[in-house]
């Protein structure tokens, strides 16, 4: 008898604390570090709670960039083109576009 390879799904094994993938954990930490600037600013003004709320907001934005995907909504034309893609990849593509400042336009030729 021969041996056979059975494929295994590794998709869910890169999760940390169930909701965090490695990418979303890193973007959450970067967002929290950006929010910590405001935390220390408000802490020096004895407004620690406001600083914590702002830091949590920045961490939530970081998590959204790392974990969420654009939904495909048929009624909105732009979501038909980018639906299902992660927000982080869309932001990176936009930054590359802004850096190059090149625009390619394809026109449909009629016969």
C-alpha cells in the first residue's frame, strides 16, 4: 500500500487570541502607539480617561486597517471593483499610486 498526502487547512492557525491575526495585531499595536502620544499629552493635563479613550480609538482604527475587508455591495459601483480586499492593501496601493503620480487610462475602442 502506498501513502497519500492529505492537504491540511492552515488558514486559522495564524490567529492569536482568536480575533487577532499577526497582521491585525501589528496594526493594532501601531495604532495604540500613535494614540499613546495623545495619552501622555492628556495625562500631563490630568485627563487620563480622555487619553485612554483616544488611544483606544487609534488602536481600533489600526485593528480595522489590519483585519477588515471592504464588503461587496452591488448598488455601489466602487465596491464591485474592490470588494473583498483588505483595507490595508487598498491603503498601500493608494500610497504607491501617490508616490508614482502616474495614471494609466484605458479607453474602449469602438469598431
